[in-house]
């Protein structure tokens, strides 16, 4: 590739590479193995006897194992045996040791005749020759040397450095998407307009780097995308590469970490090497907090930390970027608070782009993008769906559209309508509706009054969210639910809204207790939410007059094993008293509201028992004292049963004779 800076020293002869430390290590290992093998071979023989007469005497005495002797070309060997007690038969030799006497090849026949005359059982071994003997003894070492040579040569051909198959661990596990394979553009990214505008300069730099070089400005080397899961960080990075029309290297932070020490750093170096060769390009590192956490936390177990070495390699490689490299590093995380400060300094990830949850307009834009992929009803209202999905991420909205398409398909519809969208939203947030669950009448009545208590308090309080619908159909882990439809997105909570929410949460338990004379575990979620609201009001939001404008929440970034707090026991007692006071006040106020409007509670509960689900307009009518005129659940079931019976043979005629053995109907 040509030098983009136009320097004349492009053709300088590169320095000759020195022998790698890995090859030297392998050579040293081979030398040690050869020495060990030689020592083992030299120590493998037995002790040499002093002469033939000594050997013959021991053979006649039966000291050799099975009284057998082997006569070879150059030696005569035997093995000292053991007696019945397991001791050696020879006092001056240990049992099992091979003893031998050098034999002259010309006198071989003499030794054979001597053994025959002495009546000693023996056998002859012509052997395979000196060359074959040496070859057999050195065969394992030769095989080991050839295997090591194969590892080194294979690693050299693969470009992964010495180490053979182990060298492949040092190769980067990135996924490379070429210019032609990236089809994602900014048209496919919706709901994060500010983030798109902030990264637009990166696209300009990748398309026209000379434009920035004229003035002398330096483009950020690293961009950190920070946001909650599912907000579109990965999609935004792909869109940047698609708009700039450059290669896209993507890898996860966990891909750098292996059980072998030094593998992560090796993969980092290999990744940056390939990226510089393919520049201009983009490196996308997803979930960088897997390797980029703060160092020196004090919880190290000792020894070597592979993550720290990988992080050091990333820092060093980013410092090695030149203005002419045209490589942009993009990382994504949802835990920017745990990253090492060295990553965030200028010159590395010096640009942070906040990819936040979409607002109302952003959710509507995301829904439009994904709704193009399915068949929808002409009268579908995506703005209403966007209003009913606060705090939904882009991934949640995509799942909502897909779930609505599945629901419409299972219902044999030609397109997705508004009811499918509402059901998909409720299913994602609360779980599938358990319409087939059999519920006792007492539990059903308690659930109806519980939800009616929520609905009445929420309808009457000015600062609570408007009601969307109320149902007693079990969904997920809850026996019923009261759904609200916020009129706007809330980026902070004021005190009036929180106090209204506390009273709505208390209304269910109060109405249930007044009707049944008992309480149940159905209010567990309400109790937890009310406690969380009150605790945040006291500890974080300064909404307690006794404690004042002070934050009592412990620092979440404090690195300590034992939980600690920054206030005294007296303050802790006041905090507990204030939390209980706020909840007791809300409970008493909700009790008063339901006492004054108990007729409305009974009206909503009776209609819930009849229809199971009430929409917002029906709740308004009941609160005004009006009645609802539509078929109840019982009417629909009776109609369905009648239709089923009418379709059966002999259902409506009295002329047909019953089948043989049939029992007449009691009707």
C-alpha cells in the first residue's frame, strides 16, 4: 500500500528479523530432552560381570531368572531372579538387574558349547545389526524432534509466530465484514438522532482524511458508545462502517481472554496489525468492560492477571496509531463506570457518545422502521404503541413488532392490527396471558377488587398516569394488572407524581381487604415498588423534611467487600422512620379515597368479573355511573358452545335415530 503521507522513504529495506525467543525456547527444550534421553539410555544396562567363569558359576547356581540366558552377537545377558521370599538370589546384585559379559563374535560357538555342556537353558539372538539397534533406540527421540519441527514450520507458515498449533491461540478471533457485505446505513438506525450526528465527523474523516490534514486537526482515535443494553450501539457502529464504505472488524471483549497466559495480548497485536494493513477501516470492540476494568482494585488473588495484560496491550496499540493509519477504534459498553481511566484519557477513547433509550418520537420512528418488514393494518396507530412503551429499548421494540406478527399469524389474520400490537406489548412487559388457568371464585373476586382499587385511585388522582385498561386475566406471575398509558416521557420524577403512585399502589390491598376481610400475597409487587419509591425519596432525592437535602446512598463505585454506610445509627433510625411515615401516609390517604368512592370500586369489580377486561373508556363510563352494553365472557362461551353443538350430526333434528347403544340426552 502506498504511503499516504507521501514520504520518500517507502522503499527502505526493512530490518532483518531476529530469531524469535519462541524458537530459541524450543531449541533449548529439545536439547534438554536429548540429554535426558541419553542419560536414561546409558543407565538402562545392568552391571558387567568380572568374567565368563563368574557368569557361568551364577548360571549353574540358578541365580538367573528361569535359568535362561540370551546369547547375542556382542554380549551374553541374563537377569538376576528372586527367591520365594522376594529377595535377590545374588547377594552382590539387586534382583531384576541385567548383567552381561562381553562376547567375542569369533568365540560365539565356544560360549554356546560351554552353556550346553553345563546344562544351562539358553537361547540365541542374532540381532538386527548395529545400525538397526541404534535406530530403534533413538526412534522416539527422532520422532519428537520431527514433531517439534512440524509445529514450528506450521506456525511460521500461518504467520502466528512460533508455537505450532498453540500459536493459533494468539490469532485474533475477529469477524471481518468487507465493504460489499455491510448493508446497514443511517436509514436503518432510528431513535438516536443525537448519537448519529455526533459520529458523523468520523464518516467524513474516513471518506476524506486530507480535508482534516489541511488545517491540522486530529480526529478522535477512539469512540466509546455508552448506553443500556439493546439501545443500538452495535447497529450504530455497523452503520458508521456502511456509510463510510470501509471494512469493519468486530470482536467481543471476552474473545481476548483465554486460559493461556499472554493469549489476549497476542490477539490484540494481531488484530491491530491486520486492521492497519486494511486501513482505512473500523475496529469495533463490543463489551469492552470484559477486559477494560479498573486495575489495582485490591481484590487480585495474586499471580498473573490475563485481563490486565490484555488491557495494557490495547493501550499500547492505541498509542501506536499514526495520523496516516486511518483506523478508528469504536468500543461499546453499558458499564462505563467500571472502565480504567487510562482508556478514557485523550488520545485513546477520548470521545464518548451516549446512546440512550429512545424518547416518544424515537420509539415511533423505530416502530416505523421495523413495521416495514411486516404486513400491518392501514388503521394501525404506531403513535399509541409508542406512548404505551416507555423505557423500551430498540431491541424491545423490534421484539414487539415480531411478537405481534407471530400473534397475528397464529390467529390466521392477513395482517397485524392494533389488538395484536397491544397484546405483544403486554406479553413482553408482563408475560403471556394465562387464559386457561382455573381460578377459584373467591380468588377471582379478590383479584377483581384488588385491581378495581388500583383503577379507582389512579382515575381520581390528578398527577397519576391515565389508565389504559384493567384485566383480571392472569399474566406472567400476576393474577391481574392495571395498565397505564403515560402522556409523555418522564426523565425525572416530581414529588406529586411519586406520592400519587404510592397511593395507587396501596389501593389494591385496601380494596381487597375491605371486600374479603382478609389479605393475600397478591400485593407483594405493590409493596416492593412502594418501598423502593419511599426509599429513593428519603435516601437519594432529598424529599424528607427531617433528613433534608442530603444523599445517604452509598457510593456504588466504592470497592469494598464489607457493606458500609456513611451515616450513624441515629440517622439510620430516622431513615427507617421516614420511609414508614411516607408509606403510612399514602396508605391512609388511599383508604380515605376508596371509602368515599366505594360504589365505583364495586362497579368496576363487578364488570371485571363479568367481562374480565375493561378499556379506559369503559372505566370512565363506570366512574360516571353508566353501564356497559357488550357480550360478557359467559355469553361468548355459550355462543361458542352452541355453534359447536350445531355443527355436530343430529344436533338440531329429532327425526334421526340415535346410534346403537347411545344414551339419550337428559335434555
